[in-house]
C-alpha cells in the first residue's frame, strides 16, 4: 500500500494545473480595514495580477482567468462602478504596454454595458497580444456564467433549427464550443480570496471538476506564496483522488 501511495505521489508531484481561475474578492473589505475608501482597495487589487501572471508563466500554466467584475456587480453604487470602469480602461492599457511578450490577453464577458472607450482599449490589447503563443490571460469583465450558459443554449437551438447541427450531435464537447472559453481547457483549480466559500456564478460549466482553494486574505494581499499553497493543495487532491 505504501509503495502505491509513493507511486501516486511521484506521478502527481508538482503537476501544474492547465487552467487556474481566481475570484479576486475582498478589495472593499481590505480598504475598509485600513480606514480607506473602497476605491483604494480596487486600485490595490490590480497589483497582484501582474505578479501572479508572471508566476503562472514561470510555472507553465496554460490559462489564467481573473474574475474582475460580474454581471451582478452593476448593482453597486454609480460612483463605484464608474471608478471601476475607468480603472479597467487604464488596466487594459497597462496590460498592452507591460504584459510579458508571451502572454495572450483575452476578455471573456459581455460587451452590452461596457463603454465604447473601454471596449476600444480591450480590443487594442487583444489585437496587440493575439499572436503571442504562451499563457492565455482571461479577464472576466461583465461576466456571469448563467447568462453565458443561457446564451449558449439559445445559439444551439438556433443551429438545430437551421439544420447546422442535429439533436444527436449535442454532447458536452459541442456545448463547450458555444462557451466564451471555447477551445480552452476546463478549469483545474479555482482560487477565492477573502474567506468567502462560494462560486458566485463563475465558470460553472468549465469548473465542473475543478479543485477549490480558499484563503481568508483579501485579494490585494494575495501573493505568490498563496498561489504555491493552492497548487500544492491541488497536487494533494490528485494523490488522494
């Protein structure tokens, strides 16, 4: 029995998740604990993204997805939402100028409520990095998984009615091809900060078999040490599983 455990441990030791998804939670709480406005927390929350992205590139992760703004976040105050939209615009500009040459940036989410100015910067960044062949960096902005799945169902129904596909042709692989993450591997590891233990409508289809890892630390305090702990937990789950 011991030899089998050792064999499994050696087989899965330091296995790199292909797709890591992070729910970047707790920016407002981080700021409040310091007696600051929530906007300071959101601004501080952009800093870990660069470090974690670089660490994932070095580890050999194929896809990294950050949950930056959900479809439910529009319910926040107009002042906070306006600040966030301007912050995202500056963030995509910075990504375009400073992202590793091997990082391909993609926006996953819906564009209907995003301003023309923000969409312009998103498209510029996507176009500037589209030929990069390394890590795919997804920014989930105005994203909600239930809406994504609902839209996928509508498109499948339309294609069935148009005889582009048959009912017998509908399977998991086909459904995946209608998602915003089409062509990407499913999520292996979901990380959530700030102590919350919820998925919050994030990549529900893609994360069906994902390992979950939580930390009580808020997102602005997230470091490469946290990332290593999460990946180690992922590896332990492979041994146990």
